[in-house]
C-alpha cells in the first residue's frame, strides 16, 4: 500500500464515533453478564469491559447466572463451562431454551474442537479459549454477537410484517390462465418488477419467459399442480427484471379454478406477487456473519494443532536434505510444509482484529486516491476508470486509510477480471443516512451463480479470495460490502452509514 493517505480537513461539527459499548436501542448501556468461578479472571474481564463502556454483571455459578438472565436481562453472556454446581453445559442449554435470542459466548479453558462443536450444538453463539491473550478479540466477539442479534431481530420483524400487513404493501396482483399466460396485472408490476403492465400483458409467454431459468420447472410444476388439485398455494422463486437481475418474489394464490372442459372454460389462478429481495438480503447477511464467527471460534485451535506437525515435518525434511542433498523427496516435503505454514498465517491474519482510527474524512478524496493507485495496472489491462464523486459530499466518520484499502480492493477486481477496452465506473452517492460507493465493471468470464460467494474467505485452494479481505475490513469499519450480478458484469456496493445500525438498510433499499 502506498504511503500516501487521503486525509481531508477535519470539520469541527462532525458527529462523534460510537464507542463499542454505545447505548443500544433499549435506552441503556449494553449489559454483559460474565459467568466465571475464578474471581481474578472474572474481575479482570469485568474491568476491561467496563473500560470499554459496557455495563457488567458478574456471577460465580450457574444458579446465579440463570437468575441474572431472568431478572436483569443482559444483552450478552460470557459463560465459563467449568463453573461449580450446575454444569456449564446445562446452563448453556437452559439459556438457549429460555432466551433463544440471547447471545451466549463460551469462554472456556477447554481447547478441544469437540468441546467447541458441542457448545455450538447446545446454543452457543461463539467460543473463546482461556487464557484470553488478546482482549480486543473478546471485544470484537461481543460486538459481532450484538450485530447478529440485531440482524435476527430485524429479520423477525420483517417476517411479521410480510405475514401481518400484506394487504397494505404494494404488491403485484395478477391472473393467469391454465396455459400460464398472464390475463391481468395491476400497476404495481411497474414499481415492483420493473416491467410495465402493457409489456407483461401483450408479450406472449411473458410470465414463464421471465421466471429465472433455474426456477422454471419448479414454478411450472407448482402452478400446474394447483390447477390439477384446485387448491391454493404459496411459492418463492426468482423473476427477471428488465435489467436482467433476478428478483426474489413470493407468489400467493387467492383463488384457483380448474379448467371446465364441458363448458369450454379455461383454468384461472388469481394471486399476488410480493417482493422478498430485502428479506433474502438480510438472511444472506446473517448467514455470512455466522459462518465467519464460527470460523473465528475454531481457527486458533486448528492453527495450533496444524502448526506443531508441520514444524516437525519441516525439521525432519531439512535433516534428510542435509544427509541426502540430491533427494527430491525432501525438497517436496519442505515446499509443502512452507505452503501449509503460509496458509495458517493467512487464516490468522484474516481473522485478526484491525485497529480503527475514525476521523472525519471525504469519500471523494478516498475515491481519487484509489483511482490514482489503480491507474497504471488498469492502463496495462486496457481498462479505463471513471470516477463520479462530488466534492460537496459531506464528510463521514471513519478510518480513511482502511476505507482506501477497501475501495482499492473493490475497483481492483477490474485489474484481474475486467474486459480490455471496457470502462469501470467508480462513484459515490449520498443517501441521507449514509453514503454508497459503487464499482460497476464488465467481466471477462461468466460469474458464479451466487456472486456473494466471492466475499467469503477460502473459496478456492489458493487462500482467501481478493474481495474477502475487503469485505472483512468493511465489517471492521461498521460498513458493508455487497456484490450483485449485472447482465454483463458486476456491481460492487459499499454502504458507509452515519449510524452503523443502518448499514443493512442502506443496501437493502438499493
């Protein structure tokens, strides 16, 4: 990374950055219950959390812990499995049964993978081994659990909204005959699906032609089965928008009439199509966070178990190489041991906490910095880069150095996968509650069916995928990186919110 850094002037009226223990939505500081029988460890954890701005409750055994959960309702629980009286496993299971939405982080001296897996089965949200060598990792774990809880609450609220307020939502009302030809659609077709009612009604075969190709047989079977059984149904599938992007929808029938051959009456299905894209987006986001947290809980133990035999094999191979310098086998073992050691280091570096230094910064300056850094490699690739960012954009409270790394990683995809002769657009828009950085590029090869997989680490045999590092840095900045397929390329979006709690909403609304 260049030593240059986009540091704009710092306006005095910028909003303060929220500390880790900032007051949550229920109006009081975030409360953490620490369950630990060793008073020295318990008090040291409590003191560190208090310094971070959290309200801390302490319990030395399982009975006190359960009582504290029922009476004081903490936001997060740190649970030692080796507590006296009721076993830690039993306390964990009881907490999961009584308060399934309460994040419980196991802090245990048991370092076996089997213990961690069993804890997750009993309802743990994360797993940390003692002694805790890096308290910042504990703080990161607590923040991750709080974020996952907020996502779950939002997802539950949306499910309730779709089931209880469906009549008041803008939905597509449709009617199909038994040949699956559209006979009626309301004006909401334009705002929800992107197609005008005239396009949908006048084009023969419009409905099935615009169902996503991987869903067509399932949709055809469901609608045909409804005609045969003359029963209502509900089905989730994807429909293609005019931009060629799949949109998740749910079809609910309100009336089904089978064909009447004796009277020459065609069959008819009347129903509604509901846009589920926002709910699906939040579900994917929650799954990603849980995958990353599970990986983080196990990686230290896995690295420890792998590193010792790798070192032993490397030492043995070096001895063989000294005795038999012409033996190719010893060189192969040394090469493979070095490759495994590098992979272990990449895993640990990827999951290590990042020091964030927030200050007022200009995203326009960050984009210009990234463009300057990528100018030469993109020019060699034959890709031009156009930046669209107004200098009047209000400053955001973030770390400009880390933001620059994220944006360089996003636009840098064009260096590896851009089409020579094409243009990559790097732009920034103000959405009121935050700003949205977008990178739109054409790609040389077809994209995977699920573009979101490019954000997950270790998707191939060569280590972390390039965007996975940008995604992880974005999460450390309380931002969110999202990937979406376009008809002939890729759209990468980075949401930089004013309030970190609004980050999912910024992208879901897009």
